[in-house]
């Protein structure tokens, strides 16, 4: 069974990004996005289990609500949200980290 976690780091301040709302979606057979889980990053910038149920093979998306995070800090930012789309192709744990700044972001397949 595949599971999903995330970790968000504020690359400008050099700290975990806490309080970011995150939603996870799976693409269904009709090519629509179905919500499969949600959460808010903790004080360490983590959500240990974003999806409520095991992920099925297919295309998935995790969306980070970055506008609210930066607005709370009174920082102008370019990206109101960050969406990362990825493929689940085998049974394993999927970890999607996000390195975030007001005008850039980076992600990778974590472990």
C-alpha cells in the first residue's frame, strides 16, 4: 500500500514552514481530480500522512496553499499555490518535500 507525506521548508527564513494547508488529489477514470486527503503542516513543516487511504496507482497531485502562508508573514509572493503532480506506480511510501520562497519553489521525490 502506498502512502504520502510532505515536508515544507521556508528557504528564505531557513525554518520549517508551519501552518500551510495541503490537499492531496487522485485523478479518476474520467480525468477529474478527487480529493483523497488534506492537512496542515505542523511546527516542523511536516504532514506525516496526507492521504487518508492508501494511494492507488495512477496520477496524483498535492497542492500547497502558499498565499495564506506568506500573507500571514506580510510577504508579497508570486505563487498563490504550488501544485505538484506525480505518478504512483508501485507500492511504497511517497514523500514530496517542498522548498519554498516568495518567488521560487523546488521539489523532489523524497524518501
